[in-house]
């Protein structure tokens, strides 16, 4: 009797000291063909990349991209391109780390630190996930208000119940989760492709925007927006997530060719899906440029954008309630897709940094409640004023900036370690590019923090 009471099956908290598998319930759960053709093999590895890509097109990035287009037309498209290339480099490294070592970034970082440092890193990274969660909560709550006229406070409470969503999805299998997120991303891509098509962008100027210009550095306002785009590109939780879900495919690590194949196809998957994120972010900026450049309209918030798309005096003859509704649908889709990736990231860092497992419903509920609480307090205090509530987005970016070095520095360090990675360690040019990108990203984030706090 006593044995059954203390068994791990009945424990609320469970130590993972004896478990080396990341996301144990889905680790190696998806079989891949051994001698299949290129396309069939790629399809088997396709999926984790789309979960990663969600973090690069979340509502927190929307305002910056659209505002960049509204203020400077197509000039900042080059910044989106460079940011996307950096993201592809780092996420391919994260996938390779997980495939080669069989451990995720949180586990490896914890192994090389003390228990206290591991706990501190867990707190910082958990705050980063919560900060990203704040953007999704605000976005989803506002989307529900715009679509269904649900009061914002009620909409925020509804988003806190999405813990039930992942619990159901996990029962269906990881491939089903990948498919659902892919569907939500396709909705976002479809909505903004349609709206950009209607807006009639100037194609020659659009493609010219991907070429960097000195104006980005010399124009202070343009530089600030460029820093915002680059600084918010790499989400810390995505690096932990990428190193873990790359292990959902069954790989024989004793077989050098099997490992090499897994790295190859996981990298292709990651790059393809991040290309979709690049397209979405480009569409957002192009939409801002085509509809709002030169109009002197205010498009700094979700509600402003929703209203502007239905206002013919701002966007011209294409204005319609349908365009506004499509924008709200895309916003809701983005929020719900992060529900899944945020939950998985929370589980990865909790098990990796502090060797602790909680039931998924408890872990998700705890993280979600901590994220919902400040938004809910603001919503009640400001009587549902969307503009005031969206000010929380600025504060949330500070937490993301603080957490970034704790994820990106270990990633580059471990993937460059030949003792750990063997022949799959970073090549010299990859290592130098990665360290350069790391220094640039950290520098930009420090600059943004100082600007946000009014210190410069």
C-alpha cells in the first residue's frame, strides 16, 4: 500500500534525475523511413519546424513590422531578411544539438552549472515564456473582442482556459499537433497574402527594399524600428524548443549516417518553415507600407489596425469589414498556435533546469495564470481600454531581451564543442557567423532595454 502511494505514477511532482529524455512522452515516437526517396523522407521530418516558426510571427512582432512599413515604406524589408537568416542559422544549430547529443539545451546547460544557477536560469527562462505569453493573451483577448464583441476582461479569462486544448491534443499524437499548428499558420499566411494582394503594392520598390541602405543607420527613427525587428527576432524559448522537438523522430545515434540524415532533413524542415515566417513578416511590413505609408494614420495597436482596414479614408477603396475580420481571425490563430509551443517550452525548461515534472495541466495552468494575472489586473484597472493594456507588450519585450543571452551563448558554445558534438560540431565559418550574430543580437537587445527604460 505504502509503495503505491509514493510511486511516481501518483506523485504531483516527480524528479527527472534518472531520465535523460527530453519530452519523454513524445521523444523518438515518430518513425522515419530508412531507404525512402527525398520527398518521402522530408515529409517524415517535416513538422518541428512549423512549431518553431510560430515564435517568429507572433503578435508581438506584428505591430513593429506594420509600423515599419507605415513609416518607412519598404526600406526595412532588408532588416527582416537579415533577421530571418540569423534565425535559420541558430535554429539549425539547436536542432543539430538535440539530434547529436540526445539532450536539449536546458539539460546540457544544467549539466554544466550548479543547482542554484540552474534554478535561476529556469526562473529567467520561465519569465521569458510568460512575457511571450502576455503578447498572445492580449492578442487573443482583443481578437475575441473584435470578432464576437466579448468584453476584453472576459476574453482574457477565456484564453486562460486554453490549457484544456493541449491536454486534448497530446492524446492525439505529436503529428496531429504539428498538423494543427500548420493549419493555423496557413490561415495567417492566407489572410495576409490576400490583404497584400488587394492593397496593390509597388513590386519594383518592394524587391528593392530587400537591399540594405545606409539610411537605416543614419535615420534615428528608422534605426529604432530596425532594432525592434532584429531584437525581437530570436525568441529564447524557441532555442530550447528546437533542441527538444528535433528528437521526436526516431534516430539511431550509433549510426553515423542516420544522424547525418536526421540533421540534414531537420535543417531543411526548419529553413523551409522559417521561410514561411519570413514571408509572413514581409507581408506585414508590405501591408503597412501599401495601406498606411503617407496617410499619417495611427497604426500602432491591434485595434487601430482592425479599424483602419475598414476605413476607406485610410486604406482606400479596398476597405471593408471583411478585411478587418480576417485580420482578427489571423490574430486569434497566432495566439492559439503559441498556446501549444509555449506549453511544450515550459515543460522542457522545467524538466531540464530543475529536474522537476508536473502534470501537464498543472504546469500549463501555473504558467498561464502567472501570465494572465498582470494582463487581467491592467484590464480591470483600465476598464478594458485596449491601448493601455497593450502597453504591457513593451514591458514583456524587456524580459525577452534579458533572457536571450542565457540561451544563445550556451547554444553556440555547445554546438562548437568537438568533444560534445564530434564531427557534427560547427564548422569554422558557422562558428564565426554564429558568434557574430550572438554579439549583434545581445548588443541590440541591451540597447532596446536601455531605450525602453529611458536611460538613453
